[in-house]
C-alpha cells in the first residue's frame, strides 16, 4: 500500500509542484489518481489570496469564490473532507466528477455500439435465429385469452416465412407507426420553423417563463401532451431543446426533461385521454371472465393519474436539476449550442417584424382552431362522433385525424407569420420550406426503415407474447402480499415493456391473465390496471422498441453529432430509476391509505 501511494505522490509532485511535464505519457485517469493520493498524503495549506484552498496539487476548486477569511474558517472544518479533495482533483484536470460516473460509462459504451440502423439490423438477425431456436426446441405457452390453445414461436427461417419477409418489406416500412405521423406533421412544422414562427415563439416562451420554473413547465407540458396521443413526441423535443439553448442551458438536458415527461409520464394526465377507454375496455373484458356482473369505469384511475401528473413533474424537475444538468460543464453546453447554430441570447424583446408576424399567426391560428373545433363538435360534420376502427372498438374520429390536424394547425399560422414578417412572398417559398424540412429527415427515414422491419419481425415471431406470458406465469408460483403483488405487477410490466412498447397491445395480452389472477389474490381490477400503467410508463424512455426513440436521437444529433443510443439511454436512465422507485412508492402509499383511484 505504502509503495504505490508513495510512487503516486512522487509522480504528483513532479507534475504539479514543479510544473514540469511527466517524463513518460500518463492518462488523465492516472493524473487524477496521482493528484488525489498526493493530496491525501499532505495537509491542506492556508487559503490563497482571492479565495479558494490550495492543496499539494494547487487545486483551487475546493472552496471557490470565498474570501481568505471565510475560506480559512471553512478549512478548519473540512480538513478531513476527502470527497471534497476528490472533487477538487477532478476539476483540476477539467474532467468533472461526473465523467467518472456510471452514466458516463453507459454513454461511452453505448456510443461505441454500431449506428442505430445497424443495431436494428442486428436485432433482425437475433429475431431470425431466436425464432428458429424457440421453434425447434418446441417452446410453447398457453394462449392468454383462448383457453385450450397454445402459442408457439414462428420460425422465420422457414421458406414460407422467408417469403413473407420478402413480400412485406415495403409494407413493414410504411406501417412503422411514427413514419407517417412524423413526416406529415413535419411538413407543417417545417414551414412554421423556417418562416421564423418558432423562433418568435421561443423568444416569447423565454420572456414569459421564469428561469427557475422552466424545467417543471417543460416536464408538465410533456406529461400533459399525452392528451394529444403521440403528438408530443413530434412537437415538443425540438422546441424545448431550442428553448434551453436560447437561454444558455444544456439543450440535451431540456431534451431529456421533456422526453421523460412525454414517455415516462405517458399514462398520467389531468384529463381523461384516449388511452383510458382503450385500457378500460380490455380490463373490463378480462375482469368479467371471473366476475360477469362487475363494472370498471373509464375514469377508474383518474384521481391517481392526476396526482401522478404533479408527482412526475416534481420528479422530472429534481432529476434534471440534480443529475442531468450537472453532467454538462459550461464548455460542453456552449459547444452543443454552437453545433446547432443557435445564439444563447437569453430573454430578448421581440422586434417589429416578429410582433407583426405573431399577431398574424395568432389571428389565423385562432380561426384554424375554431374551424377544427367546429368540425369535431358539430353533429354531422366530418370529425364529429366516433367510428368502429376494429370490431367492437369505437374510436373518436378526431383522435385518428390528429396528424392532419397538426399539419394544418402549424402550416396555416406559419404561413401567416411568414407573410406578415416578410419571409414568405409566394407559394414557392412555402413549398421550398416543406422540401427543406423533408431533406432534414433523411437520417430518420433510414432508421425508420430498419426499425419497421425489426418490430414487425419480432411481432411475427410471437417471441414478445411468449416472454410476457412466461413472466406472468412465474408470479403464480409465489404467495405474495398485496404490496408485493403491486411491486410485481409494476416490475413485470416495466420489464416486458422493453420488448413490447404498445400500451394497448401489451395490455390486450396481459390483462386476460393478470386481471383474473390478481383479482383472485384480492386486488381490484382498477388497482391492477393502475399498476400496469405505472410499469408501462417508467421504462418507456429507454426501451429500444419505443418507435419514437429515433425521433429523440435525431434531435440530439443536432446538438451533439456524435450522439448515439448510449447518449439517449444515459440521459434518460436516471429518470427511469427515480420513477421506478418514487412512482411505485406513491402507488403503494395511495393504496395503503385507501384513497380511491378514481370515481367510484
């Protein structure tokens, strides 16, 4: 012990006290270790003039910004504060403590993986081999909703399945759900962005939102966006990242905060969303398998989801401020902002052209909203009422028309802004901006092609369904208390969500097994559904099968061109871990207190 400590101390003395260069190359990590051990081997020195405390390595970051008198007093109290020394030594080398954190390691390892498109190709290969292995081994599970039937793996390497793969390449691509949503919406959003409408809105947001409340406002907006289905994924991430860049804060931190709100808080809202009737219908059908007279209301989880909205807003705020933003030093933030060509100007007043353009956009936007609301609310008009999308499943017309509504809702105000501000002079300018918007989506289209193949192949193989059924069956082997059962529901759902991202499709598979099973163990169907919703949401931000993950990655690469899957996972993993602990504890406490989950 003494030998290596002495050697590091001597190395430390050579490099820091004399100021000379080392006689042999050393890594930054070795320098950091030498600095830290060298500090531990010598007492702290009196404060330097101008504040701060210098140690054997000359690090000044221990007590920055203190007067000599204050620093001297604090020094007496912190002579043995080795962690503070570690912080000082780390900053001495410009590394920042977080560079040695698990998140930094996850990011580095994740970004060393191949390009995301290549990862989806590898995923396709794994599905091919896995489906063949599962089929040859004879693996089968009982069908969750058809008694007496079994589900077996489909071998995608057989001739018939290979034919299906070849014949469905284009269909798989076109049916990749976010593709149409993103491209059609971006036609309108691109015009709004390139006419300067978004830039003016950014200024307005920065002016209207107090700096300290920006993060909670962003997370709350993300959670609330689930009222508009998946629209939040398309609209909010690029807007919020740009807002953070404009005020000089980390755009990737803003991106992480709003993504957590959208994905991690997908099940929470102040309103009843389109997800509620979808899940309620499945829960009711499953509950009536064992209790034919039972009723489950559409708003059976409403009170809990309202409480969860405020809980997740506070949680997202705390994780963003306490973990995510601390990962980026000033130089990194400035580099990210410069990469996007954004000036961190902070709050600036709107100029004359911007004010004129915004007034025009507000007027046209109000007329557009009024017209769309009339189409939805007036009986007999195109968007009024509901239709049978699938046998026995009624869906509101306007919810399935949300993408063209977004297109019109951004296009018309964007054009109005451009005309009033002098940025649009003819229809050619509008078409040109649409073309520029589509040109910027090239990377996304490549990712979407391979992601679409992987998701359809995985679905076709039945592997996801079989993994889900096996997980539920495993719980039947244990006699668990109600609290442990809730933990099991949430954790199992969170794990399965890594392989199956669709909330309604996953619940259609799990509910016929989970609801009767847990009702027999004393849990209400409303509580089982609430546990499912928590579990389904908490791993949404990091599941590779989240179809909108590629959208988030495209936004991240605007600020950090080297960003990869590891960057996104490292950004969002702290939120997932925190939500898993805090939101689950919230549900357990809610249930223990006997508070109704929704109207009875």
